[in-house]
């Protein structure tokens, strides 16, 4: 009975969201032109994850970074051409990886239906598969995105930074039509992955004029981070997992935020507003509530569109 109720709730959620999808997106967009292509993408993501457990976090982050610049148009996938420096070479995106997974998925789909499925749709579906493979919820991804022809590294400045406070985060999300609820739910994507020292050093050294360490951070946690990221250390790959179960999609992230054991200033800032703090507490106590909210917000974010074509090669325009 409980499973039936959950299924009906998810169906109602999807139907209500479908009435407000952006720019011609639909759940059955490729039903006639490329039926069954989603399984090819899923197979590629599964095989890639079997070889590299960091792939799911990479794909989820890649999709987020794509959608927040020019909409979900695959512009983050483009390589440099001539004197243009693309998004993937912008400071926030340099650490993105696993682009080869999208390349492999594109090749598999092209073999089935040449020139039909956009790279932007493939990335959106791969991000969903990444969540599912990691133990998270599944959902039907609205499809029909087009690929963009413009990618500029300078525009990655628009991405919300790990040092942002709640006001800056709210402004960044609201500019994209995303609410405070979306902000907290999508922050839960930090349940997967790894962060380099440069993203959180501001909290463990020279925090402000009166504190060397951010006083909102649990002291023992701060000490452990300082041992991983000693002052003056320039090791390229030094850093910490985003939470204590970095390859499992769960609600551990929210529990750690409440304990003062989150990495980023932006994570900690979720406790500085009564609205967002209440949501953090809700998601920390209920994985089901988090999963439901995350699905809703992912569909909403991934429905931001802006492309013009279907690329034949995800790394270059036609």
C-alpha cells in the first residue's frame, strides 16, 4: 500500500511539472524518432561507474554547471576553438571530469538514431542515471533540449561559489527561476563527490579578523580538515569527500550540515535562514522527503533551456 501511494505521488508530481516545462520539453519527445535510446545511455553510465566510482558525482555536477550558465544546452561540453576559451576551462569548471562518458553515450545513441538526440538531453539523462546508480531516486526526464553554440569561460563567474552566503545563493537561484526550496534540495547533490582544499580553506584559515577557523564549524572537524589541507600546501589533489558516504546518494549531507561538519560556506549558510534551516532539518530526518524534493527541483532546473541545434559531436558545434 505504501509503495502504491509513493508511486501515485511521484506520478502526480511528474504530471503537474509537465504542464510547466520549458520550450517544448516533453517526456515522450523521442518516442517516434528514437525509441529505447535511454537504455543505451544508462548502460554507458553503469559501465563507466564500474570502472570509476567518481563518475556519478562528476556527471551530476557537470549537469548543474551546464544548466546554470545558458540553460541546459550542453555548452559545458564544448572544447576551445580558435581564441575562444570555453566554459570547461573556466576556474569553477577546471575540475570537471568524465566528459568521455557523455562522448561514449553520444556514440551509442548516434548508432541508433543519427542526428536526433541532443548532447544536452544525453547529459540530463546521464545525471539522472548517476543519481539512481548511487542509490538515489529515479524520475522521467523531460526531453527535447537543443545544444548551444556558445561557450565562454568568463560566464562561469555566474556559478554560485562555495564561499557564497545565503543572500548570494538566493539571488543566484532566483535569477534562474529557482526557489529557496530548490536551493536546499539541489544543495543535497553535495551528498556525492569530493572537494579540493581551495574550496573550503577560507573556513579553516584566516576566517575573519577575530577567528582563524569558522566558529560555526565543529572544532574536531576543522582540525581534521587542517591536517588534510595544511597551510601553504599546494598539492593539486588534496581535499575531502563531501560527506561520509561520498559515493552513495542519501541524506547524510543534511545531517552533517546540522552538526557543523559541512565543507563549504554555502553549505553552512543554509542554517542562517529560518526557511532553509527548516528544510535542512526536514531532509536530515527524512530521506524520502529529500528524495521527493530533489526530483522536483532537478526536473525544474533541467527544464531551463537555450540551445539551437542537435550536435553530432558533443565537443564541437555543427
